[in-house]
């Protein structure tokens, strides 16, 4: 399967779903966005977490992005993101999507990972004014 997914014509997100599901069987996938070259897939999960999957030639590396462990900058072309994974630096790189809208969507998914669930709950509580 990995050999099949490395061909230039093959951007099989179905394979990404299977591989991510094997790595994280308790995570429900809501949406996927593959890079333009098909070598990386960003995964939106049911509880607003984000995952990442990268074709490493002989296998697929799946990574669940924890809050506060990623830095994101936009690329000048508007269709890409430069991403630094603080807990998995071997995945760092520039990721170009087929459209600026897809890059923006993935950046919003990653933005949700800047804040932990506990901090989000604190932000949702009303502020006492006195």
C-alpha cells in the first residue's frame, strides 16, 4: 500500500483514513485535507483535535497534535503553511495545498491546538464583574 501511495498520480485519502484509524483507533475523523503533492494529510477529529499523517516512503507516520506543540506561519504563495512541530521536529516543513482556502482551513484547525481544553473551558465561563 505504501508503494502504491508514493506514485505521483495516487493521492488516496482512503488509505490515510485506514492508517490513521489503525494508529489512533479511538479518534473519529471529521475531515481530511491533503497537500497538493499528496505526501501529507491533515486530519480534523471529532473533538476538534488535529492529526497529521506523512508518507515516509516505506510507512506512514501518524501524529496527534497536542495543544501548544505547533507553530504555524503562512507561505508567500498564500496556498501553504510553514509548520514547526515542537514535539516531532522531523515532521517540520512547508506544506502547500491546492488552494488558499484549504491552507486557511488547516491553519484554523491548527489554531484550535494552541489552546488546551482546560483553557478553553475557562474562557467559556462568564467573567464576574463587580
